[in-house]
């Protein structure tokens, strides 16, 4: 996000054009940094999804973690959409609005917006909160049950490979989670 701010800031005063020179000389993330960021946000989306699983107990005190998990996974996927194109991502408040300008976002933002709507109760009609969360979870991470999930996962895998992520790593997918949890890719999720 800091790079997005630098690249999109409106220059008010830059008498020696120092800011413009810095901005104009930025040509994207170095390939190794980009791959690391892609892996981090992909695995973090999956890590967020794991927190939804307690929903099976249908306890009201588990509602907050389930909602946060779904919304966190959606946010990480939106960030991922920018990164696989080698682009920096905007503030969280602008992610959903700007993600359709990416290839994956153009395909999947409507689905992700529907997941958010299910989670917060703007969709799902008369479904109870846990039924809405079940439906959102299925669309997000049940590859064997959900066509939407299959399409999203397959498109993301293809995009990772095109961005330079090793196909073996992509195939192993969430089995790589230790890279996230030991901090190899960035800050350790709390």
C-alpha cells in the first residue's frame, strides 16, 4: 500500500522534482519480492478462511471470528489480484472498488462482493446468519463442492504461475503454509 500511495499521490509542491524522479524511476517490484508478496497474500487468504471453521458449532460467540475470517480472506484475495499483475494495491477502503480494473478482479469481484453481502446480511434473504456464512464459506473454499471456488482457485493458480511463482509451489498450495507461519514471506499472522 505505501507504494500505491507514492504512485498515486497528487504532487502539490516538488520544487526540485525530487518526488517526481523517485516516482518515475519505480518500475515495479523486483521479481523475487513480487513472488514473495504474491505467496504471502495467497496463503494469508487461506489462513483467514481457516478461522471460519468453528461455525459448525453455531455459537453466537463464534460469529465475530467467522465474519472477520470471510472478510479478511476477501480482502487478501483483492490484494492478490493486484499483485499477480505486478501492481501495488490501494487502501482497504478502495480495494473492492478498484479491483475490477485487474484481470482477476474483473472476473471475480462480483462473486467476492456477493460473499461480503452474504456475510453482512445484505444477501441471502431469509437465511439464518450461520446458513449465510456456510454458503459464503462453500463458495470461497470448498473446491469439490463449488464451481465458483474451482474457477477462482484455477484462475489464481494460473495467474501465480504467469507472475513467476514456481508451478510446484502453486500445486502444493496450502501445504506451503509453514512459509507464512514461520515468517519467511512477511509478518507472521496473529
